[in-house]
C-alpha cells in the first residue's frame, strides 16, 4: 500500500513556518516592472497591465490570500476554481516533498508505471459513478479535453464509423485554451484569434434562462435548450456526430445553472442517437457541487468525465479523463496502441498531491458539507443579496454562485433593465470587491464566486458583508457617473 501521510519532515515544517512568519522582503514596484517587462500573462491585455502594474499575491492560508502590501483578501474564487481545500495545507506539501525525494519523475510510457499514479487511478475509480473503471492522466484540463477529442474519434474509428468525428459543444462554454480546447470552448473572443474552431467542432446555444428564457417557465426553457442538440445532430447528420460535451454548470461562462429539465433531456437525446456524452467536470468535480462528480446531481450518465483543478486543489498541475466502460472496452479490446499521451501523464508528484488532497476532502467531509449544511447556508446568505437595488437575479448551486447587476429591477427577471455592456459595470464592481477585501469575478454584468469548500459559516457571513458593501460602493459610483 502506498502511504502518503508519513514523514512529516522537520525541514519541511521549519521552511513552512519561516515562509509564513517572515515573507521575503522586496519592492512591489520593482516586481511589477520586471513582471511587465518579461512575463506574458494568460488572457491579459499586456499593454494595459504594464500601465497599471499587476497585483502581487504572496501568501495564502485557509480561505485568505495576502498581497505584497500586506492586504488580506477573502479568496471567493478559490484561486481559479481550484483551491478546494484552502491554502496552506502542510500535509500536501509534505506528501509532495516526500514523493520528490523518493521518485520525482518517471514516465508511464514503454510498459512502466509508478506507485502514486496507480494508487490515484484506483482511488478515482472508487469515487466515480458506476461504470468508470479507467483513468487517463494529463497535466491540465485543456490537455484532458484534447484527449477527449482524440479518444472519441478513435472510438468511432474502431467501431467502423470513420465519419463519426464531429463534436458538438455550446456557446460560451469553456473547455480550455489549447487548439482543441479553445475550439470546444464557445468563446467568440478565443475563436476570433487563430482561425478557430478547427473543423469537426460545432456549437449550440447555452441553457441560460436569464438571457434567453423570456416568456417561458424554467422547465419549458430547459427542454427547449436541450432540443437545440437534436436539431444540430439532425443538421450535421446522426452518422457524423461523435460526442456532445458540456460542463454540468457552465463556469467561466458565468456560472450558468441549467434548469432541472435540461440534462435529463440531453441524456435522452444522446442515447437516442448513440452520441457519446462528455461531462467536463474540471470545475464541478471534487465536491464543488456537493457530489464527488456533479453528473450524479444532474441525472447525467456521461461516457467520459474531464477533471483537473480540484483534483489537487491546484497545489500541483494535474488533469485527466475518467473513461467509462463503453469507450474503454473498445479502446482496450480492439485498439492496439492509442498514439496519444504526455511526458507528464501520471506524474508521481502530482498524483501524490492529489491523493493527499482527496484524503483531506474525505476526512473533513467536504463533499457532504457542500451537499448539506455549508451549501445550504451559502445559498441562503447569497440569496439575501437579492434585496439590493443593483441585483436583478442571484442563484447558486453547491459552492458556486452568481448575481446579475441590473440598471432597474423588476419582479420578473426578464423585465429588468440591463446596463449597456460597453460601460463595463461588472469591472467597476470587481474593483470595489478587491478594494474591500474579497475576490469576485466579473463575467459581463454577472458577478460570480466559487469559494474554497472549507469556508465556514462565519467566513461566509464575512464574505457576504464585503460583497454587500462593495455593491453599495458600486451603486454610489454608478450614480456619480450618471449610469444608474
Ligand atoms: C479551467 C477549465 C478547463 C481548462 O483547464 P486548464 O487546466 O486551464 O487547461 C477546462 N474545462 C473547464 C470546465 C475549466 O473550467
């Protein structure tokens, strides 16, 4: 048995304590200058960042981070949807340190394997829904979705359907930023750069009730949005469609929580046409929606599940695909070599971090808490923001939540008067959030959170107070500018 929780090395503890008590001395302005001189950030307007200077984040502990000026901030976004167990978990550092000392790297090509990868694959299978007995490891969520594209096409080739290569995704989806990941994603801004999507990837509308459900009940809209999949399958030709991919709850698209009718109807349509279903659970997995895998919550029976982010709580990069029996059996029985994989597939250090992360989630019953008391408390406190004059709509699911900033409220969500998107009201609000000590992300005028799963009731109250204060500040500023 591979053990992760022994050898709490004195050296590691001493180093950790030192780092916490004596942050390295440096000049923030100098760091910002070197940052803009040499470091091209992801999804960033480099020129304007250079003018403003990046925020330098230096430390994290629990649900808090600190910047280089010593400002304490509640990280209501868990880094980037990933730090599920919170910051400062020494037992993960120790597991990583121990693995690095023992075997920092070995590949899984050429008939070799390593202990943490085997142990993690076994653990993940035990946590996954029934029918998942195999895992393919990658270094990130994007690589995992690239793997999906290649794996579903390989599956249909082996089945003798060499034309069944088209994958259907959704507008505003986020599935990563590699060439295939960005193609699967439904972000116009990404497609506009670099001639995407690549051939064989098409998109349908997203189940966004607030944006598109006017005149319909939520349930009726869910069925309507699912029917777009059937239309697209018929348009492409059922004999050409390999798979449908979707996030159970769209994350980067703005925490779009689908009506309850949506996924069961999507599942019915996939079954009817034999289309493979890929659940991208990079955000939704590992407890964020109150289950180990959110598919279980939404009545989905996916054939493949993408994971990353929460599997290690972001401490070390790791991603992968849970491969269900339908695909695995064909790949293994008929496949021969699958000519795909990465140097870091099954990286022993990343797998050791994941094992300890999962042990913490189990020991602290974080999945049960989010599915139970903590999730219910967050939902209730977040819903209390609905009385704010700027908030036209607010909803949540497990430990993700979002609210829509509107110019004039109305009783029905579709009757609210919206801000001109050009004004960038969400970004104004986001700045006040940061100034007040809480990180909330703006997707247009929708403000979203995905807090660490360890956030307790007191911290939820603190977070909601800071959000409310920032909404007040935003309203005042909008009135000052004559926008509201
Ligand atoms: C973040 C994300 C990805 C991409 O993961 P990376 O590790 O950034 O490559 C894919 N799918 C979803 C749903 C994500 O949120």
